[in-house]
C-alpha cells in the first residue's frame, strides 16, 4: 500500500486532536463511501463504528474523496477529531479488530489542526481495470470491468491525451454532480495493456461525479473501433454529457492515491490495486508530482 514500509510502532502518541487514517477497501458489497439514511451498507458507517469503539467516543469522519457504490480504494485517507491518545499499533490493530474483512486500516498519524483529508489534497489518482477477453472473469468478478470486444489500448491512449490539461469536463460529468464548477486539471492519463487486462491510469487535481467511469466508457468506444480517436476531443469541446456514450461499470474503478504536501507527513502510496501492482515498475506505481495546483478551498466554519 505504501511506497515505504510503515512500522506498527508503540513508541508514539497519536491523538488529542486531529488524527488521519490511511486505509483500503473492497467496494463490491458497499453502497459507496457515504453514510446512507436508508441504513444500507457504506464504508463510512462501518469505519465510523470501528473508530468510535477505539476512541471511546463518537467521531465524524472526513474522507479525501467519496467513492460510489461498488467502487474500490487501494488507498484512501480520512481525518477525525478525538480526545483519545493511542499509539500507532493500538489505533491500527484496534480499529481493524472491529472492521469487516473488506476494509483494512494500515496507518494512523497526527494530522495537525490545519490538515484536512479533502481540502489539503493536491491530487487524486484512479485506475480503471478492464478484463478484455471473450470469456467473462470468474475469480475476479466484481473486481474488474469486462468486455468481450477487443480493445486497442494504443488507440485509447492516443485519444485520451486530448483530456490532459485544464478543461471544462461537462461532457464527462454525471447529471447529479454537485460540484460548483466542471473545470478540472487532468495531470496525466495513460492506457496500458497487460495481457488480457487494459488499465486506464488517470490523475487530476480533483474529479467530477462519474468522471473517470464516463471517460473509461468513451475510451472503450474508441478502443473497439466504434469511434475515431479524435472523438474524445470533439465531445470534450462540446461540453455535452449526452454525446459521450455510456458510463463504464463501477467494478473496475480503484482510488489508488491521494497526494498531500510533504509537511503533513502522510505516507506516500505505492499505487495498486495489489493484484496489478507487479505488472508496473516501481516508478510507474510511484506518486506523480502535480505540475498544477489550484488554490485550496477552505472548509466553512459555522459559528
């Protein structure tokens, strides 16, 4: 999970203020990150119960980026306020003891009063994993997307480069997206074939609702030859979601990295998910330094 090993030491004091956690989850059986009023299973609900038990008081979690139903995270970050003080091993092992097996916390640390899991982040990185074979997957069902139509990963990669830079991504934005602006800075996007798997690796300062899945769906249309390479540029400029085709399924989407300034001391991720990490070099799995950072929004304090 981490670029450098993180020892589960007992020689530190974490808490008495803002605490950050780094963790992973298999999204197959979750209705997304966010707590649901209907009581359906969510990552936030399960993690909140476990952290509350270890802290011995109610907590409110703030995450780096909310994921949708059945979307996974090999690296996710939250923060919470606590009066409790525990060592690293106690936080990590104690929380994991109370968690279901599809969530695992790997690190805890003092975030500092100015750290914010969402607003302090300078980039997010996702990988979308497609199993490209005439026969559907069995063992990895729910962990990858699947298409039996042959994909040309090179064509997909060339087409995707039209998205790099700062653009209005309205054509790749869900109708229910609540973001104040459709403008995002997409740092990089790469499409790579590894045997029967096609991996879309994309990093931006932030993402719109369904943005990665909509990009993946459009690129798959290019990869099958149903659309030309310049179609991606055309629909980006059109700023019209109805032109961009289908939204790719959630199963293949992984949040793999969230980047913060070094002074917050959040451990750097080695991008996953774990089953495909060996297919890429350490450099390819390492954080990509952002070249463009928007001024940080600050959370509103209600008096």
